[in-house]
């Protein structure tokens, strides 16, 4: 089963793709940072699982980043 055409461009599958989107690099250390952000208990990175791989939507990550910026200004 494939994702609808409108959903596919918004999907990031795997820590490397998410790291490339957030940190502009898919180096191993940034992939590990993605896994850390996923397991963070205070404000975890929004994600879901496809089998054993983590996945996220670009639009949801952009909203999460904007929310993090708001928290940083408030603190």
C-alpha cells in the first residue's frame, strides 16, 4: 500500500531523513540526536512508527519547531 500523492511529499521516514530535515545533516550523531528527541519526556519530537522505523511529517515538525521557539522566548 502506498501513501496518497498529497501525503508522500510531507513524509520523512527514518532517523536520517528527519535529521537531514532538522539539522541539515544525516551524520550519525544527528541521527542519535533525533532518537534522543523522540524519547525526551519534556517535549518529545512528534513522530510515529512504521514497523521499526520512526517517521514524521514535515508540517508537524515545523509546528513543533515553532512551538519550541515560543517556549524558549517564554523561559
